[in-house]
């Protein structure tokens, strides 16, 4: 049963996590989000999966996908993820908006993600940064 739930959640994630599950956390007004001087929205976490001629670290990407699925399904938290592909070898940015989580849970998620991805040398993690513009 658990594998069925994970499979369904993964399928939703692959389509883009934009809604997630309903949150029981305090909603934050969108006007409280950080905006850059050029008007770009800043994301709580931007995770870049990059390549050096051999493709991205698919295990690290799957681990982040699983962390997002776990938080949205198990903990009933709403996490908004925008994916921006930008390379020919699977390079992609995960722009993660945690505005629907309380500050404590935002920090918890960020710390989990950093710990989970720290062993990969093909991942860059930034906080409070705008998302990369999509490649046309």
C-alpha cells in the first residue's frame, strides 16, 4: 500500500508539485514573500542539478523528490516546486517555495535537503534566490 501511495505521489511530482496536499500550517500572505529589486520572486531554496559531461546525479534528484513527497503526503505540508530545465544532460533547477509552512518547518525542510544533498558534487544549493529563467 505504501509503495502505491509513493508511486502516485511521484507521478504527481513528475507533473510538477504545484499544489501538494492541503496544509495544516499557517498560510502566509503572498505579499510577505521576498521580491528582488528587479521584481523577481525569491525562493526559499533553489537546488541546481548540474552536469560535467556525464549527466546529473539522478540519485540525489530522486532523494530530493522523495523528501518533497514525504513532506507533502506524510506531514500534509504544502510545498510548491517549480522545475526549470536548462541543459542538454538533464540539468534542472528546483525552485522551492515554502511560504505555506511555518518558519520552524521551513528551516527543518531546508536543513533536511542540505543534509540529504551534501554528499553530491553535482548539486548547488542556494537560499533566498530567484529562479533561473527558462531556456528557450
